[in-house]
């Protein structure tokens, strides 16, 4: 309905059940490369470039990035792919969108899988009570400024972007699958295109557009995966998320893993997702 053109990468045969993958910031479809390969045997796996990212259209006004637009995008994409429901998987900001889609359009989500992002209500309540999380989320406030955040990312040949994935403080740790030179090059290629950072940062310029939520409950089986060494999200929020899921809820915290969990520990993540997908959840919806 938005008239925007969306770019996605797909694996697996058309007609198989749909698994829809929503990336975080500052990423694009490529962050799901390990999952595209893994789940194509039983699913039509689709990794999107979200609105404003990569090869997807990027409207210029920040109003075009309100959370309700982003939620509607997912509904429209599902329909244009010829499906009425999917397994929905989201990481980081894509996790925020996945939670909101599950809350607003529960009939479209058979199972919900979120990586390193708590239920949105947990996030907003926790951040107000815990200054340590407020500091970790300081970039949300920094991103409210016009043009300057984009400029900061480009300085020194995109040093900030590289260090997010590779530095000791925020990057993939020693025991993880480090990004290769080619992986880093792919990220630099996408984000060095003219204007390529404005769309992604505009997502954050509307963070306050639909919170707090009117509805909170998630009614489908839900898997929350969490890398404990996340430099941006405190692990305590993962456990509190349980309150809002009125169905089977499974939480797995990986102690040695970073924020970039599905790239950091792809084999373990894929195994945990398979286990969750194959579980017959006997608990009826409440």
C-alpha cells in the first residue's frame, strides 16, 4: 500500500511455509546469510531489507519511518509474497518490529522468534528505571539530531560501523564467528552509498511515535534468544519479557555471545530455532 519497492533475498521453494527475517541496525538482509542456508530445506526463507535500508526504497521524510508504517510494511509484504501467515524472526530493531507485528496482527504469526530485543513494553519500562540501560541506549537520543549521526558513521572510512562488529567492547567475541574481510566489505558497500544511512537512522527518529503500547500481549509460541555479552541491551530484560507472552515461551541466554547473535553463533542459534520449530506446543492459547 505504501507504493515502496522492497528488496529481499529468498531461499527455499515457493509454496513451503514462510519464514520472514527482519534485520537490525546497522545491518541489511546479509546478517541472516547463515539462516537463509539453514532453513531453506523446509521453509521459503525471506530476508528483507527493511524500509530505508540497502536496496529497498528510502523515503526522505522521517515521518515515513513511524513504527505503524514499519508494522504495515510487514503485513503488506506477507500478502504480496502470497502468504497469510509466517514464522517471524527479528533481531535488534527488527526484533522490535517483530514483537509489534505479533501484537497487532497475531493471526499472521504462527511462531515468533526474537534475537536480542525484549518485549517493547519491557524495554520502555526498564529504561526509565535503570540509568545503566538508559546510557547503553544513549544512541537513540543521539540519533534524534539531524544529519550529524550520519556524518559520524562516515568519518575515518566508516570506522564506527566497522568497530561495532569488530571491537572488543561491542563486536563479536573471541569465541564467535568473526566477520570476514568480505563480510565487512559487504556492510561498507551498502552503507557507503549516497544517503544510505539516513533511512536507517530515521527509524530511531520515530522511536517515540507509538510507545507506550495499548495492547501488550503476545499469544503465539515465542522463542527469545539472547547473547549475554550484548553491549547495548541488559540481559535482565529478557527474563521480564516472559510476563507478556500468553503461550509457550522459551528463553535461551548464550553466555559467550554478543549482540550480533545469529552471526556470532550461527550453528547454536540454528539448532535452537530448529528445536523450537519442531516442538508441538501443547499449551492452548489463553
